[in-house]
C-alpha cells in the first residue's frame, strides 16, 4: 500500500510537471530568432534596397506578380532627409561600403535572383554595392533593376558626331552601366538583363503598372 501511494505521488508530480515543460518549450520556440529570409518554396528571390520607398514599391509589385520571396537590404547608416540624401550621393560616388542587414544571404534555395537598387550618383546604391562585395552569387541567374528620376539611357541616341558634352555623358553612363554588370559577374552571377524605371513625374499607380510589365517579361525568363 505504501509503495502504491509513493508511485501515485510521483505520478502526480509528473502530471503537474509535464504542462510546465510544455509551456517552457512553446515559449522557447516563440522566442527563437526568426531567419531574415522567409522561404516559400519558390526558386526566385527579390533583393532590394530602398531609401525613399519607390524601389520597395517596385519589388512588392514584382513579388505579387511572380510569387517570389522578398528580402530588404537595410542600410545601418541614417539616409533620411536632405543630409541623408547628400551622404548617400557622396558614398555612392566614392564607391564606399556601409554595414548592411542582413550582410550574408542564404541563396541555396534560389536559382533566379532579382536585385533592385535606386541610382545614387550614377552608381548602384551603397547597400547594394556592399551586398555584391559581401556575397557570392555563383551559378545564379541575376537580373538588375534600377530606379531613378532620370532615364539613364537618354544619351544613347547620340553618335560620335554629336557635341562633346553629349558624347561625354553617353560614354560616362555606358561606363557606369558596365561597372554595375561587372559587379554581378565578379560575384559569380550569370547576368540575364537590366531594367531601368524612370520615376520622375510618375504616380505610384504608374510605377506599379511599369513594374507589372517588367514582371510579365521576367516570368518568361524565369521559366526558361
């Protein structure tokens, strides 16, 4: 009888302990840091940086149309306001790097990467510049999307008989585009295409429309 009572007491303690252990286990799972990349089984990842929100709008539109994963590259340096715009322009012009979050990407689940960046001082934004510096895109098909309030191809119509300043700007912008593609190639990526969105004078609805058209074109490239 005494042994039975002892076992009963032990089992009672165990029954009381089990719910506590379950609560502790559940709480630990909830408190575990989540991954910076949420993978949904798609083979396409959209990676972007956006200072003003325009490039973010472009990528959110692409995500809806392509069923792709979306990842924002955050600049740890404050780029807000006029001073932020100036510092962004200077850093991009000098090809500086700045700490980004996340710094290292897990690209193992993706075959097709779309990188979107605003244009700062005719260059890729500093966070995206840093992204290519810190990561390898080996064996990944890579598309570049840029946004700016100007059209970076506006001087392509001029030939060698054009006035000096127009030829200079044509060649200067060609060099900047080539440098961006070179970053992709040096990171191991297979360059597929480059899309540029001129945002000057466009409403949010118009930017969404342009982005949707790009998504239609990208869908065919992803399917290949």
